[in-house]
């Protein structure tokens, strides 16, 4: 992937990369994120400072990170697709209602002990 850089490292030590092209595609799908709603810093923070990481309903390789927005009723939802070496590609980002998790999303980090 050309022009690909390390974008963030999550709390598990998994590296997430992102190309300029992928970033443009994310903004193309959700133009509301551009300029005011969610900056690159916000997306990186959602990954690097994740309090919880979920497995997506799209499959084992997709992880979801949520970033709360202070004083807002929305969160930033960031989706990363990982390969077998635990290197991820920033896949998508979009607004999400606070606390709303898609049915079937499974908490994968932190691992809760019973």
C-alpha cells in the first residue's frame, strides 16, 4: 500500500496503518467528519486510548473502537480490519449514538474476568 504510515497503536500493541487514499475514502463516505466533527487526532485517540474494543458483526478480523465526545450525545466509531499478524488498516469511521452498540458486537478488550 503506497503512502501508508503507522496511524496508531492500540492498547494491546496492535499497529494500525492508514494511507492517504483510505483517509480520503473515509471522509468521502462520511463528509460530516471532515474539518469539524472528527479530526485525525480524534480517530487516532479512539484507537490508541481505547477503553473498550469490540469485535464487529462483520467478522473476526474487524475491531471497533469508540471515542466519547465530551458534552455530546454522539461518539466516534472507528473500524479497523486486522490481518493474521495483528496489523490493522483503518477501515471506516462514523458518528454513533452514545452507548449504542450494534447487536452482536462482542467485547474483546479488556478481557473481563468472572
